[in-house]
C-alpha cells in the first residue's frame, strides 16, 4: 500500500508540510493558480466563508483569496494580493480538508506520534494543546507523526485503521515553543504581532502511514482533578462517537460533502478498531512536564498491555 493516500503536484512552494505527497509527474491531484468563480452550481451549503456541493468546494477568504476544490482532483486558487505564505495557509487547511472528503478520506483535527508502528493521536477543540503535547512527546523521544490533520482511510482493507500524516510541520504559539523546545521556523501569517510559528519537532518520523491505535480527546476539567493532576479514561459507544464528531476536521464540510449518515457510519466503524480515551489534565504551566510524563508512561503501558492482549485503561 502507498505511503500516502494520494499524490500532488503544486505550482508554489509549500515547504516541508506535505513533502511526502509531492511529485513532479503522475499526480492524483493538481494544485495550480487560475481563474476561480465566485459561486458554484447547486451548493448543498452556503456561508460567507465557503460553499460546498458533493463535488465542488469554494473557499472565500476576506483578504481576497479564493480556492476551488473540484472532484477530489484539482485545487485552483486565486491569491488576490496575498503572499504565497498566506495562500499556502488556506490551501493546506480548509482546502486540504475538503479535498480529503471529496476523495472519500476522513480528516481529523488531530496531532499524533508514532511508536513502534502504532499511531497515537490527540484531538480536541482549538487551544486544547494537541500540537504542544505532541511536540513535547517528540522531545521525550516519541516520533512526531503529524500536526493539525490526521487522515483516516475508512475503505482501507484489513482489520486495522490505516491513517496518514496530513502535515509534517508543527504550528505552535510562542509560549509552546518555549515549553517544548521545538525549533522555530517562519511565522504562520504575515500579520504583525501574530506570534504563532511553524516549528520543526525534536524527533521527526519519516513515515507518513501507520496503523491508528488510539485516539485521545484532550480535556481540562478542573472539577475532576481534585485528587490527581492527570487521568486517562477509556470511552466508547455513543459518547465516543459524539466526541469524535466534534473532532472531525471542519464538520460542516463533512456534512455538506458526505452527508451526516456517511459521517456517522465512518465514525462508528472507526471506534470498532481504535481505542478512544479522554485525557483530563491541568493546563497549569508548572505541571506541564508532569502531564507529558504521565501520557508518555501511558503510551508505554499501552504498548505492553496491547502485546499481552489486555485493556489499556488508566
């Protein structure tokens, strides 16, 4: 099976973020500058920022950028007066997610590490600390797998869940760079005072494909931390589907392109193969290293328990 779910040729510099996907010829997807319409035909959903049908997705950005994703095969962009860096930010964000849906792939808003062939992914709302935790685990010696987007192939043969890295660079706020000691690269946006940066993780995996072993939803419920600073609990059934529905990359895109029933069925299939947990920990900076060590130790226990056929609950 291929190391990536599809290949891409592109006419602007996207850096290292999707390097495993890039080819010069024989691509599955073409990304190019061109004329982009202001509307698409027969949209299923329309908002000020985007419109979508089963086969077309149109993104409109306030700075004049418009991006059209068609049939899972082409991405056409009109960058207006935006820089290549700004264009790339939206190409590899919303447009990348829409492309995955059009190709029958499920993108999760998640970051992940790879440990001995098993992918352990972390999801949760924006600001939950997915990227920061992943960067910190890489510093501890775990292999960084992906940031921001984890791509699931629901149709992959076999009993395991095959997943792919969606981005090979981290995106970290300035304080997270200090906590994780990740190597700062360029600023994400050309906006003065915007202190979020691309960063190189400490221990980058060259692998872009793996078997998803666990999905952990990051929580910060202080009312449940009266006795312990960190807890990990396995969840399943309706609760796990509800949590993962919220962790799908741009849920409104999924509803418009796939429909709610297909999304539900894909998530139901996912939880049959993958353990889902909640990691509840304090986000007080003074206890950051403790929570990272707790998760690092849990991953090691998970590996040993899995090898022995035992459950991996806290």
